[in-house]
């Protein structure tokens, strides 16, 4: 059959976006080279116009105008191809984004299957029972700590009046200790004053203290016996 109808012609694969982008970029580079050469010519004409006069200057201006027109044409072509290259890059970016989205969707599907399989391994009733058991054990521990923290030997009920009386006695004892620290013994009476009927008026001199006699000191306390040599 192939001898009669011949071998079918295989169509070449369509060009990829990368091939199209590379082809356009090469053409843009070629046009940029042409524009650069025209710029050199224009600078040369500009230098010649500074020195030329008359018909020579007119001829130079005409050639400079033709060169400038070709430059503008090349610049327009370059801008068009640059726009085409940009569109190709945007299309390639969109295709890559779609492919990335497809990969992400497949990964999420596989993750969802794994999550369902792992979720089936957990029994919610057992989790709730575990939480209830933990709560009960926590309450038992609090009750145990309360029991272990009880004090023994203390009365259940205390009279506030008795507590106030004990507190007043404690304050009196503290005041006595402060007086002893100040140098006045608590067992000695305070010095009499003139208002209390003491020795004479305030302007009179104090009476002399009697000398120790009969084994008693000036405070009326028994003296220690003297040691014999």
C-alpha cells in the first residue's frame, strides 16, 4: 500500500514558546546592531555639518535625513518585536502557573486522603473518655492536696474576743521590751513629777539620794554581800 499511496508525511511538532521567544530575541538583537551602526553614521554627519557649507551641507543633510528615517523604522520594528516577546513571556508564565496549580491540587488531594486515613485511626469517644478521666483525676488530686494540707491540734472555732485580748497582752509585752531596750527597766517606777506631788516644785533642787545602808541600795533592793579577802 505504501508503494501505491506513498508514506504519510509526518508533521513536525509545533514550535514551543521558548523557541518563538528565542527567535524573536535574536531578531531584536540584529535590529539593535543596525540601529547602533546608524547612530554612528548620524554622529559622523553631525560632525561634517559643523564644517560644511553651501551645497555640500545640503547633501549631507539629505543623507542624514535618510539615515534617520531608517533608524526610526528599525526602532519601530524593534518595539513591535519586543511587544511580541513580552506577550510570549506572559503566555509562558500563565502556562507555568497552571501547571504549578495542577501539581498543588494533586498534592492537596493526596494530603486529604492521608488526613482521612489518619483521622479514622482516632476514636472520638475514647478521646472524650480520656478527657473525663483526666478531669476526675485532677479533682482527686486537688482533694488530696486539701486533705494533706490540714492543720492538727487547732480548735475548729475561735472566739474573736479571746483573740483580741491575747493581742492586747502581746502589745503590752512588746511595749515593755521596747522600754528595756531604751535603758529603763520595766520593774522600776517612773520618776515622780511636780504635778504628781513629787519632791518640791520644779524650780527647787532635787533631794539628795540617801546613802546605802542596812544592806539595801538606793533603789531599796538587797545588796550582794561583800567578798572577804
